[in-house]
């Protein structure tokens, strides 16, 4: 680096006659530190919130849903076998979907009824992990048994109905038989065999699970199902696997991935993350303006020194490099301390859950997930911004005329 780096270090270490300039330098370092740390924490929290929200959704819902629009699936075992043979698919299970009134205990409400196959549903959904009471195997009625079929209710739905495991509830469907008196509602009595809690109120307050055979009987579906749910190894490749499923099964089938079905939610989260990133980047830019003011004042203070250096043979490029190095050191120190501070704060937030979220959120504490790529981009961006801030003051220093600067010395 030659003498430029030596002179730049002397300017940084020397006790300047104007202590205000040293104070501005410290403020510039602190500004970069705060901006970088804040940006790391904000992106880590937004990334963690998106990941937690996605995991909650994909715990109850599958990665891909396969249907025949307007038509139930009668040959679903064959279709399931063909889907299972596609690379990247880890599980396939049939499902039935419907709505009904559910009454029991102290009240009644509308509910979403989902028929599942207890033997294969664990390959696709995380329902077993969410069960607080009961087991999926309890849904099926043993052959020859006169017991009522089982039902698994969401925690908030069961609380609203005022029922516990072992008690009975009634399912009421408006799609009943047609009689001279009109359409009669279809009523089926079922027994609560389990309660699940996913952590998302939208699911816990409205979902109820039945065995596949029970759901077929209640909805008069015969031997058909509404569709197939698919789980894949890499959720980020779900859209490409959905396209392969469409090619494999033909145009009469429709495969939709989780990103497509929840596009509005995740687009909103991505937009919020981008907006917060821009706001936090402005903090770094404010610190960059502090670096500009610091270097301009250093140039004004060191005008005589610059003139002497140029008189001794220093080129304009050498003078520019002196002040670029000085500004770059401020940026690098601030960025390094900011990265360390941001990572430390993320570790504290992830280890000690002292920030609790209101019940309206699907998670109870502030989630934190640090991505190395985000940290690298933040650090690189901060260094580039602070380096850009050194260009104008360094150019002004290089334009100083030695004869004019030393005229009255």
C-alpha cells in the first residue's frame, strides 16, 4: 500500500487539535455499528417469523394438493402410486374435505371436516406432533364394534363446544336426502377421541378430523376421495415437483404447491421484510454521511500537510488513497462491530425468550433465524456504502493546489 496507508494510520491515531473531528469519527463508527446490527436483527426476526409461520401452515397442510377440479377421485390408489414414484416425493395420502355444523356440550358452531387415512397421514402431515390427547388410530371403528366413530377436534373448537375426550358430538350436514318435505339435514353422532393444538387459532378453532370411511359415509362419497396430499423432501422445489405431477397424471388433474396456495400471505411477509430492510439501510446511509463530513473536516485541517506531501511528489491518486483508507477503516470497524453486536443480540433473543408476543400471533415468543447469506450481504453492502462515502472528500483533497495552500506559510 506504500506510504498512503502509513499516513492514513497516523491521521487516525494522532491526537488532533480539533477534538470535535475525533468525536464525529466515533459517531460515524457508532452509526455504522447501529445500522448494521439493527439490520441483522430485523432480517433475522423477519426470517424467523416467516419460517415459523410456514412450519405452522405446513404442519397442518401438505406441500402439494392434487385434485381433479369438479370431480372426486375414484382411482386414487393408482394415482398415489404414480405420484410416489416421482423423485423428491416422500409421502402421499388421500383426503376428504367438507363443512358441517357440529354441536355438543354447551354449544354449536360451523367446522371444517377433513377425512384422513390414519395409516398414511403421518407421511404427509405433522398431526401426531400436535395431538395433546388421543391417537390417530382411535379414529377408526373396529369391525363389528357398535361404538360411535371417532373425531379429533382442535383445542379451541373443543373448548367452544365444551366437550372433552370420550364425550359425543353431532355432525349436521345440509346435504341430506331429498324428501317430500324438502332436503332433510344429515346427522351423525361421533365420539371425541383426541384434541390437537397447532398453535394457529384459525386451525384450532375450526378443524375436525374423521377417519376416511366415516367421512365418506357422512358425505355420501362412496369409494371416492376429494384429492391427494403430497409431501416432498425439499419444500423449495415443491413447485417443480407439482409441475412433474401434472405431467405424470395428465391434464385432467391439477397439482398446486404450498407457495401457490399461500401466495398472498408469504408475499406480504416478503414485502414487509424488504420494507424494513430499506428503512434499516437508511441508518447505515446516515452514518455514511457522517463519514463524509468527518473526512471533509479532516481535509480542511490537514490542508497544509496535503500541500507538503504534494510538493514532495505525492500524486493526486496517492492523496485520494490516504483519505479513502481512513474512511474505509471507519466503515470496516463499524461494520465488524455491528456484525458482532447483531449476532450477539440474535443469540440473546433466541436463547432467552424475554419478548412475548400477543395471542393473536401463531407463536408465543419472538423467533430468530440468522441466515449467513443475509449477514454477508449486509456486511458487504455496509462496506460498499461507507467506501462510496469516501470518494468525494478524497477527490476534494486531491484537488488542493500546494502553491495556494502554502502561500501564507
